[in-house]
């Protein structure tokens, strides 16, 4: 078998046993790996509660991992989300996915619940379940440092142990599987950490063809201003988007009450670069190197974190943003959800949070202390408890990231239809609405957006399954990656073949959500975006979204996605995609 290892590790924590399952080659072809393959296995258990011992925690790589394929050093962690109740997944970099492939596994399926806090240690084809009680309540940085000799590390922090539903898994100290509350699922199984170290190689079908296809991607990336340009993410990190979002008046400010931040010029990526002088870093095998780390090992925040801990909270202290990012990573909390929950609290309490209050509340959330116990439920549940659900800027319970949908209507539709709740990465229409890649679209219209969003969703489902970083698709396309996939696996594949696989993966996620009662009423946005303007200016107005136009676009999306009028999957469509609705 080329590309894949053909083996999946199955670990049962309840009886402390493990086994190896031989992967079905036909299933690998249909779902590839990563998010797609994890979704295939999750489907079998999706109606269980997220904390049911039989609910699996899934960690999957793809066939391109541990090859010389560009930007392939990623993996997906998936389960049912404790934050939303939907499919819950997070793509994460670092070296864990590569080490897992080197150890001889395409994925790990973890079920059951350990009777004590435990660790899982994988060394090639050996798996050991260890006593981790001495690490209870310890921060992720400490645990990562302690385990450094054991290979790549995936660790939860105190937040997950204390019940925070937006808790994350931190990989190799600097990389966060942040969204969906995956860390909380790990804690429910009493898993503190997983380490993996391998020495094996992945078999490649045609190394010469892979080299040629790889060179094509490198040439395209070199010509991309977004990736490797003077102001691109290789030089400045994802924070390179900060000024652009503010200039387009779509920077979420004051809990999405405004869309432009008056202090933006003092809080952008240039300001962070000047003050902290970070060096380039990144995932295993990536040449873009968008991660920025200082000489004293401080991680510079990603764009979403940079934006939400400044503009969303009306905070103009740059050091507080760095401190907040560090606290979230050490405690093991998603930065987007944490900041958005604080913004929701700030509006409900009618109190602007000072830098010290931001820091202290984050610590309270992570430690489940005082008000932090309530805020650890996330913005939607906290706001509902306070009788102000209208002030939670979330979709399906997941807090919205740093792109105001009033400034990009494709993003409005993408947020609403995302299978994991409020998410910019399911379709990422900012690529064409703002960055004009691969072609520019009018950001203030829903015309044509239904089909474009579906295409983006299918593409990113494939990217998360191969696996490849979504950033590379600012330059390359699935045509280039079809050549890479063919060279690695020996399975002759076109770009359109990969798109069809992406459609299957996304439809499978819609089926899972519908099985848990999600309908068109959940494919919606907070009322604020339909009733309040974001910004008024002589050069640009950010008006409320026309709800009638939004609903029409959503209906068009259902047609394009081949769902019924209520957004539910259709048996005939499922059958044509090789799926079954039971």
C-alpha cells in the first residue's frame, strides 16, 4: 500500500487494551484520511452523548503526511463537540501527524474511560497506557517539556480537566487544536496526554512524479503575495490580515457592535514584529513557516487571537494580547471562544474589561473559579443563563471568529452552513471576497455565493483529509494536489475526483448533524447582523444584512448542496455519493 500505512490503532481505556485494525482500502479511497476518515468512523457513534465512554476520540492523518508533499504536516482530531453538539473537529499542525505515520498508523480511535488520569505513549508499533495522576492540573507547557524525549506530544491543560467546553488540545507546545472543545472530550476519557514517536517511512508510488508536482506547488507559492510576499503570512504570520480586515471595515469590535477598531494601527502584525522580533517557525515539512516564536519561546498570536483579544474586547494593550494567548495555550483553551465569551460577558454586564480583568477572568475560567465557572460554558450558554441569548455572537453554539459577516456576505452564508458551528475555515470565502484568490467576487452580494461556498467547503474538506494546509490553496489548486495524490498513492485521480470526495465528506457531516436534530433553524446568524449596521463612513458603509436575501441564498445553497428545503440530507443524494442514511 502506498501513501497509507493501512493500520489504525484502537485503544480501549476502560479495559486498558489496544489492538490494530487493518484499514479497508475502499474506505481509504472514499474518505482519504484526516477529517474524512475520522468522520467515517465517527458516523457510527454520532448519536451518543459527547461524554459517553463509547463516543470515540479520533486522531487521523492523511496519505500525504510523512511524504515530501508541501504543507502536509497536519492531522485532524474529531469527536462530537461538547460545545455545539455537532460534528466537532480541529485541524492541527506540529509534528504529531508525521510521527504517527512514522510509527505505522494512519489514525487512532480511542474509546472508553480510564479509571485514573492517564497518558498514552506510542513508540512505533508499541502502545502503553500510563499513570498520569502526577500531572493533574498541570499546564500544557510543563507537560510538554516533561515529555519532550517521548516524541511529539498532544496535551490537555487544566481547563479541560475543569470542564471548560471550549478547551483545546495543545500539540508540541505551540500548536492548538482549538475549536469544538476537543480537549474536553479527552478529559472526559481521563486522557492527559498522548505521545508518539516513530522511525518508519511512508511508501511512495512514484517519487519522480511527486518531485515534479511538488516543484509546481513551490513555484505557485513563490508567486503568491499572500503566502511569500513582502507583506505575506510567511513574513508576518496570519496577523498579516489584521490591517486588511480593519481597512475593509469588517474587524469585529466591541462584541461585533462595530466593524472598525480605532487602535488597529498600534495592534497589527507590524507592531508585534517590531516589539517582539519573532523568528519563523512552522509545522513539520512546511516552507511557508507562518508560526512566529520569540527567542524566549513566546508564541506570537494568530490573526484570530490578535483581533479578538484587541478589537473584540476594545483592548489597546498589545502585551495583554500576548499574555491572553499564552494563558489560553497554557490552560488549554480555544482563544476565539475564550475572547468571544469575555466580549459577551462585557456587553451583558455593561462593563469594559481592563487588561488586568481580561487576564484574571481567563485564569478564572481555566481554574473554574468564581465567575469563570459560568463563562467556561461558552458564550451561548452563558448568555442564555443570563436571559440575553441575543448577545452571544455564535452559530450552533460556537463563537464566531474575526471576520464580521456584514462585510463579506459569502462569510455570512459560510458561518451559517458550517457543519461545526461558527467557523471561517469550512469554506473561507475571505480568499475570494477580500484576498481575490483565485478570482475576485463582490463581497456585498449573495449572488452566486451558494455555489462558491459549496465549492469552498468541498475543497477544504479534501485539504483536511489529504492532509494539506489550507493556506497553500491561496496559490495551488486541487489539480496540483491531484497529481501529488496520484504520485503518492498510485491511484489515478483528477482535481474533479477530489472535489467529489470533498462533497462526500461534507455530506457525511450534514448527515451526522441531522441525526442529532440540526435543521435549517440552526443554519442561521445572530439577529445583530440583520438589524444593526457595523460602520458608517463617507467612503464605505457596513449595513445590516438583508435577511430576505440571506434566506434566499441559504435556500439556493440547499439546492446546490442537494439537501431538502429544511437543509436535511436526501437519501438519493447520499446514495449517489456512496453514503447511506439510516
